[in-house]
């Protein structure tokens, strides 16, 4: 039976994915009776299952955007059931094999043979099914050998010895699953295969930085830059566009490039793709993905090879080179390799070897896009010498710095080198940042016109560019190429400095009486003394009822798109740490009993202990925050909150990585209410003086800026020049 027929059920995690929210948000919808969220219709492995159509209707009725993911859910559910204990990444590779086999059979007029094999009944022996697969592969390769330039991709894609070791049930289900996917059409089958590959990679935590991942943001940016460059040639190319990737992994960059060109209607010119990877599984996965895209307008050559140790495509000169190599890879260079004409890179990091390999394989008028960490852009010694040689030869057109956290396997910031063949007429390098805050820096010049749209889409119009003369770069001993070393910071305006000073001074004048009152409070405290010789200790658990907040965090941050966590509708742990109540809507929609009451104490005990009293109440509280409600009126809530942060409680915290303590264990000195009130009054006085001191500290910074940027503060008495001496 086709896996895409019948009722579709989904888990809470899958609902969160389709609605693009955190799983905790789905739990919140389910737990609130007034939300009327659909009830589970089944369960699997202890997890509730929901009817997809009911969930989709509920999301629509509640104005929550979502993606129709029924096909994805059905495909992923079947894949998970089929693979069993198999490694998700290895299972994804086998699925791609089955899909590539079916797609290849259809392409070469062998649909009947494929259908017969995919629908093999249980009476056929294991050997018979495997023999049918091998005969079909042999037939496909025989026909592919007659295609000009088409044999390699099919040979690499369809060779998989693991099929011979599959049991009959696994192989039959794989073939039927592949046939079901292909029955949806090439575009949907390809999309679902990429989805399964992506989830398999993420689930396993493998093939991350080194080998790529479908829909990776940097791969997409490389593909868009390459496409934009080719389009800028204004149709001057009528022959094949050659693309080279010496560390192709799963070929995400080339796959994106091909897809973007086809979708834009500019895919009339064929593509000649050349790729290699040191990992023996990667060229096969890359070839299978390409077959699913359709290779009628392409010639593809893929090798399993270490591109740095041996040049697999020595005579190739490509129009586009795109490389996302493994970062900080140690290697043993061949000093005689002609590719290292600008200097032999150090053994400790091969980054500048990939750079030079890209330049060595560029055709006249070609462009290379190579991703490296930031280190090779600034490190001294031999890397500095290589940078100098590359810049002097006119090979560096632009450096694009990227934000951190773009790769799943590492948080380090990275950069794209945009390279050309040696160009004696080049006199500048575009230093481009998509990571710097635009209000901190100002540009001086524009990136090449063909880069603008891809960069603005990627950075959400936050790109900052400075075009730097090569003579200035070469004039520095270290030849630095890190964009932020060249971007110029915005200079504060003198009038704005003066206005800031005047505004802050007015506030300080208004607070003067408050500060004087605060000082009197402290003097009065000292004058009266503070006798706590008979004070005892109690615990928070003895004097308060403690529970967690009930409002989950909503939405999710997206570091790839530089989108922060959405504004939260409840008091969060961050708010408690900062002792701050943000302006929030009152908790009118909270379930009964979940809103705070006046005098509740909010605290967090992860890492450090922080507490504050909610004297107004009616707030929703995040599930990351504890709410303590005092049992009697013999306690001042603000006093209790202050004591919870006492250093004696810090000694109670335990934990190897993140230290924590149970809130009920926290100790509070027991003193009379009158003394509690005096402690609170002292704390208020300190807060007032601290605010006054902070304002004065900012004023000092403003005075320093006035001196630096020639501002005039207040009314200057006498000759201003005299004041300036």
C-alpha cells in the first residue's frame, strides 16, 4: 500500500516543526482548556499522536501560520520505522540509492523492470531480489555508457555493496518506499529525499561542517552569489558552465546552484560539474542527489580522492569554484605541487591550500567562493606571506565576513573569499561584513553590483562595505584581510553628544533630592544601629509555597537568519536576573491560578541565585522561573527576595556543569518585621544611589567623547579657545 494514503497522524514535536514554534508551546496549547486543542487519536512509544487535519484546522482557526507538512510527516514516519536501529545518515544514503535507481531506470526506458522489482512479492528469495537489482544497475550503466559524459555519475551513484547484505524485508520495503516517493513526481521526491537526508544528518550529529547539510545557509549564499555572477555576464555564455568543488561532500553548494538557475529560468546553458571528496560515501550521496535533480543538461564527474594531496582535475579551468572545506585540517603538503605558487601553507591548517587550489582551477573570467574560518585572514608568518602574494597578484576581489553559529558543528565566525585568476589591473579589495552591526560602522564604497542582492537577502540589508586600496593593504606588514580591521566606526555627532549630556544632566538634577534622601536613610540606619544577635534561620520551603511558572517560551531564535528570540509574554529568567519587570500585557488569558499575586517572589537558581518581589502581581511567569508565595504576613516579600540572594545560599549550590539548588533549601534570616522594613529601606537607598552613580558614569563617558569629537557641553564661560587649552 502507498505510504501516502490513509490517515495522517503527527507527534507534538512534528506539530512544533510545522508551526515553527518550540515544543513547549505545543504543550502549552494542549494544557490550556480554553484553547480547545485537538485530543490525541492514538499513541506510539508512549507519545500521543494527533490527527493532522484536526491540528491544521485548529492552527488555522487560531491564526497561527504553518506549513502543510503531511507528505514530510508521512515520509519521515515511514523512514524512521524502516531504518530501525540503522544509523540515520547511512539509512538516508541507502534511500537515496533506491531513489536514484528508480529515477535512472525511468530515464533510460527501464520503467517496467523497475516496477516489477519494486513490487516483488514475498515469495521471491533474497538472492532473487538482489539479482534483479544488480541486473537493473547493469542495464542502466550499459545505457549510461552511451551518453556523452553521463556514465560517471550513474556508476558512482548506483554502486553500493551494502545492498548485498540487506535482508529481504529491508530491501523490499526500501524499493517500495522509493517507488512511492517517485510516484509523487521528481520535484516532490527530490524535496522529500533532501528533507530525510537533512533530518538524518541532524539526528546523527554527523556530516556537519565537513560534508554539508541540505538547506545550509552558507551553501545557499555561495550558490546565490555564483548564480548572480553568471547572470551578470548578460548571456555571453552559450557553452557549458563548468563548476568545480574539490571538497564536495553531499554537493549542497552545486545542488543549490543548479536548482536556483533552473527555477529562475536561466538554466538553458548546460553545466559541467567536477567534484571530489576524501570520504568514500560522499561522492555517492552527491551523485544520487544530482540524478534526482535530473542530469540531462549536465555532465558530472565525481571522484573519491584527497584533492590537496593529488589534483584530481589537473587540467580543469572552471567558471565557478565553490568550496566549503573542512576547517582547521592538518595536512602534509607536497612542497613541489605547482598549485602552491603563492606559498606552501602551514601543516597546521590547510585553509590557504584550498584557496590556492581554487585559484589554480579558475578559467579566465571565472570566480571562486571559498569558505574559511577567520584565522587565515589575519594570522602572521607564512599565512601573512601567502595573503600578500595573493593580493599583489590581484586574485582577491572581496572578503565577506559571516556571523558565527552558521554551521551546526561549530560556532566560530567564518568568511567567504571571492577570488579571480591573477589580475594585474586590480587595485582594490571589497571588505564586506554581514556580521558587524550596521550602526557601529559606515561603508565607503559598494560591493560589486552582482553581489548586492544575494548579500542583502542574506544579511537582511545589514551589509557594510569598504573598498580598500591594495596599496593600503600591502602597506601593512601583516597584510590583514579581516573586514572589521578595515571598516571605519561611525563617529559620534558633536550635537548629539551635547544633547545627551544635557538630557542626562536634567535627570540628575531631578534625582538630586532622591539621592539626598537615600543618604539620609543610610545615615539614620547607622545612627540607630542594627541588632540581630538573636536572629534565627529558616528556609524558603518553611515560609512559602513554591511552584514553577506556567507560561512556556514562545517561538525560537534563528542564528542563521540573525533573528532573535521573539518578545516573551511572561516574566523570564533573564528578567529576574536583571531585577526588571518588562512592560507586559496582564495575565488575563492565563488559566486560573497561574497569574502572580501581589507579594509573590520570583526566583531562578540555575548558575546563580536571583530573586525579586512582584509587588503588583497579575503577571504570567515563564516555566524557567519559580514562584514563591509567602504563607503568612510576618514577612516583607522584598526582604525575603534580598535574603535569598545572600552569599550563604550560594554555598548550597551543587552541580558539575551548571550549579543549582532546590528553592525550598534556601535560607532566610528570621528577624522582626520592623527590622525587615529597615533592610528594605536600606536596599532602596542603595538602588537610588547606584542609579545616580550609573548616570554620573555615563556622563563621564560623554565628557570623554566631547573631548574626542570636539563637542561643546553646556554654556561655555569666556573664550572657548581658552577653555580648550
